[in-house]
C-alpha cells in the first residue's frame, strides 16, 4: 500500500466519512469538518484528500443516483474500508497512549 501513514487532514477525513450517517459525499464531509474543527476547509482539499485515501485503500467511492437538486448529476459517495477502520483505530490507539503518558506525569 502506497503511503501508509496518515496526515492529520486525512485522518480527519477518514473519521468524517465514518461519522456521517447518510450519504457521505464531498459537500457534507466539508461542512462537517468545518463545523467540528472550527476551520475553513476547501472543497478542493476534501476532493484531494479523499482521492489519496482511496489510493491508499482506506475509503472507496461509488456513484449515487442522479438528483434534481444537482441538475441530474450523480454524487460520489464514500465509505470506509475494513483497512480504513483498522487504520483509524490504530491512530486512535497511538494518540491515546501518548495522552496517557502525558497525563501520568
């Protein structure tokens, strides 16, 4: 797998895809990240990050149905792969171990 390590933004994207219950596509992912981080997030950054995660095998995408709201365009909907779930869990484990060390001082 190319580029196995996750950057901070990729980790946030991976978690956002998991957190959004209904049709996680680029716009709700971007809005969710802006809401929870309090930072501005560009659609281009979301597209690029999701593409990287897909190349790494951590998410997959499929085209949803065409909708009138989108002028007949289909949404690219994302889901987290089994490897993506494992990677997110491992990132959490590492962060929690580091915080435990800090808090024990």
